[in-house]
């Protein structure tokens, strides 16, 4: 959660467009945020529902952090601008009256709260919503980034905010065995916005194998075995497709919408068939049930064709509560701890203008800043290894192993080539919120396999796929005729050629006005005869451990991160097994009909090795490492006396009982799958433990 703070003018966060509200006209600039939504664009989606209060559709002024223009290139800027405007004009999507603000703390004028939650990401959104259900308490949430941008809700743009101002831009340093192609630095994207990294990942709902949670319990954490945490998985889950899942493991009553995407490429089904052919049996449809091994089209966290982040499904419905304040663009710099009493008494933060504030805490501070942000904040607050803290001038409050046990999954990518496919994606999205824009293409397909090194046949490999997504692809050009490479058109002509959609006159007029105002020459790419499909085998039961420490005592400086990938040789051996398994998919009957072939173009830096040999795959893994985004363990949970533990099984920091951590950093062992579902479970359980503590004042510490 803590790196350099981007400067922002009054009322405008980093990269945030001007306020959107009443008085916006149709001449909005489609290449930027514009002065507001184009009225009428929503008509093709039906009447825009009204906010209550106020009565009219989008009368609450708000700002939206735009980012698409910079990530997809100039030729698609107009279309992406249309999508952003359509979303802004839809009150049921934009929810302007429920959006967090950077001035909420000042407007409230309150300087003490019962609970202060640091971070409005995956876990913080859940914790804040649950704690504020108790009307008699006050809850303040401090989030370093802006409100969740509307464009992140579109599944096709699932990861497009990576590398933008919405990303903390962390990277590991000094990797000796990994990321050799980038000088030993592995990128660690982390979300800097309401929704956190949950606003820039692929939305897959996977829990991990039950044995992982049973391991947590065996390490001295009662109540964290799978039989216990299943209750919290179910409490969170609102499964819309109970007919697809195994009875007893799921619920349709929770706030988190879980279902398959409304769209998937035809190839997705054949990828599952190919996997079954490889395994020699049909995979179970539900890999969150009793059996985790197999290939599946996964259920995702998606609601009405849009990303169902915890910010959208938990926090936003709670925003009308008078006891909840969510302040964005607020960089928390320190938790103030009374060392004599062993209690957190206040939180210090910088607002969007760089002004320092101190807010008093009457009950608890709950740190939900993630596997990088949470340990960094604890270290800044004097909780960590004494020698390391003294080296940067931080006074030690408690000597704890903060930042140790940091670990992550690790991946590598192989490619295939396959024949072409095209879809009129934008038309379908604008008309019915359907089509390719409502999915992530092949990313919704995944597999869990047990390598020959797997213990008790618990899967230690997960394979992700990528391709056939609409993101910045030609599917966003539904009426563009195939043109030879390097043909150029003016931007105005380019728009006229491409757009053949059922938009109203105001929308077309606004778009053409924008095109004329931004005349330039762009290149229209020729139609490709083949596509590249990627598979990303991932080692998920990694044994290598890294560490995190402070670069300085300045909260604006990113921490020092050492991933220490492949320090344990077995991680590399497992990953190579996964790459070999993924390569075999190209040989299956199910994929040969697509013209599927392994792309045998040698990877840079590995061309001297025989292609597809173990040595070659090892080189690819170490040179072009996929560091994954499932970091965990840096504030490890464990009982008193555990030399590796930072928090106890109630998630209280050892020695400071009213300071808790609730996110992936507390996980003793990272789940062998995507981590979002597990983080939501942790947040749900943490919320119950906190509320139970304060119903019994004698145990409040």
C-alpha cells in the first residue's frame, strides 16, 4: 500500500478525470475523461435506473479514473472512450451516489473512530462492510488510491490497469535464479484503488485444496482448518449456478456473485476436452468441491456481465450508512502504538494534498493493505526485526518477523498458434451487455494437476490460458474490413469505417465531433491469419521463501522486496513438469481440429538449447519468469511462541491486541490456487472475530 504518492490537484486524484455530474453535454471528449457522460448513449441498454436519493439518474458529482486510452493504442481510443462513457451514463453501473471520495474525512469533521480499516481492497472492503453493520460503531476506511474505475468492471479489460497509475508498480530485486531476462527484477503489480488488486485480476473464483487450510490449523491455528473456514467461504458466496457445483460446498446467499461468464469462446470447451483427453478421464465440473484435479471453465466473480469486486458487492451497498466513512487518496504512514500499554491509539495519514492527519482509534485498527502493504505499514510503525528498523531510523516497538515468510506462486509461459476468429464484440456489449467484452476469453479456463513431486496427489500445478479475448484486439473493430498492413486512414474516416452500431444520433454526433477534433493518421493493421494462444503453467505449492524490508522510513518509498524464486530446486522442477504437460495439449485430438500447434519459435536467451527439452524449459522458466500475483505470508499467523508468527489465530499482532491484520499476508501457506476467494474468507472470519471480541468487553485487550 505504500510507495510514492502521485500529486493531484484539488478534487482530482492521480489520473482522475474531471468531475462527472449534472450539466454534462454530448460533446464529451471521447479520447479522455471529458466533462461528463454523453446523454443518450445509455439508450441502447434501456432506460438508466435512477439513484435514490437523488431522483435523477446520475446527479451525484463524481470523478472516474480513466486509463484505457494509454494501454490499447490510438486506433481504439475512440471505441474505448465510448465504452467508458456508456458506463458513466449508467447509474446502475456507475453508482455515483455510492462512490468513495477523497474529501469524505474532512467533510465529516470527525477525528476519532471505533475502527480504522487501512485499505479498501479485496479484504478491506469486506471488513468495512461487515463492521459497519453494527449501527452503534463508527468505521473509517483509508484507501491510498482513487475509487474503482468504471472501465475495470469490463471483464475484457480485466488486467489493463496493470502498469498504469492504478498500479503500485512494485518489483522484486536481486533475483539470482529468476527473471534473468529483466535483470533479476520481477514485476509485482498491486492495485492502488478501491477494490485493490481485485480490480486488476482475472476474477476467477478458486479456493484451493482443503489440505492447505488443514495445514494452517496444524501449524497451531485452531479454527482455521477447512471444516471451519468452509462456513466463511459459504457466507461470502452468492453462487448463481448451484446446479453446476457439488452439494454441501457452496451457498447462493452471500454478497459475492459467483458464476461463469455469460460468454466464452468455442475453443474454451475444446480446451477442457483436450485436458480430459490428456488426463484419461472427465474432470469434475466443480474444482471447488471434493476433488480439485482436472480442467474446467471456472466460475468467476462477475455480476450482470461486469466484474463483481468486493468493492462493488460489499462496500458500495454499505456506502449509505451514516457510521461508515471511506476516504480515498489517503496514504497511511503509521499506526501510532503506545508501547507501554501495548495498544494502537491512532493512525497517521497524508491526504490527497499531502497534508498529514491523525485520527484517534477507540477500538481497533485493521490493516488490510495486502501482502506488500501490510508488512510495510507494520514496519513503519515500529513492528519488525529490530536490526532492520534501526538501520532506517525507525524506533522498535516490538521485535517481530514482519516481512519474512513472503512467498508466491511462480509461472512460465508457452505459446501455441491457432486459426483466426472474429466477433462483433462492441455491438453486443452496448446492446445487451453480452459478447466477448463480458469475459476474459480463454482466461476463464484453468486446470489443476499433480506433478510427480506432489505430496499425497494434492495439485501443485495450475495452468492458466490466455487468448481470444476482446481487450485490445480486432474484436473491438466489428465493422472494419480487412485491410492490407500499413494502410492508413484519418481518424475521422477510421471512425466512420468502423462504427456500424445501433447508437442514437447524439452518440454518433459526439463521436464524430471528437474524431474531427483529434484528426491524425493511424495505422490499420491487416487481418491476421493466425492467433497466438498462451498457456501459463504455475507452480502453486512453492517452498522458496522471500522477504520484505523497508527501503527507508519514508512511507512514499517502495519497500525492498526479495522474492527469492527457485531458491528451493523443487519449485523449478515442478514448473518444468507443468510446462511439459501444457505442451502436450497441442497433440490432443480436441485441439488438432483447430490447427493447434506448439509455437516452436525459440525463446530469447534459450536458443542454444534443444527446443522442448528439460534444459530448454528450465531456461525459459528462469529467463522469462512469470512471478504471478498471489503473494502471501509476510505477516504470518501463528500461536504465541512461534518464532515465525506476526499475528495470532485471532489475527491480532503479537503484543498489540487491538491491531489486527486481515489479508493474504497472514496466510502461513498460500493456497494452491487463485487467492481472492481465500482472502475474502479471511476477511469474513476476521470481521466475526472482531465483532465477537467487542461483544465481550473483558476480552477486548
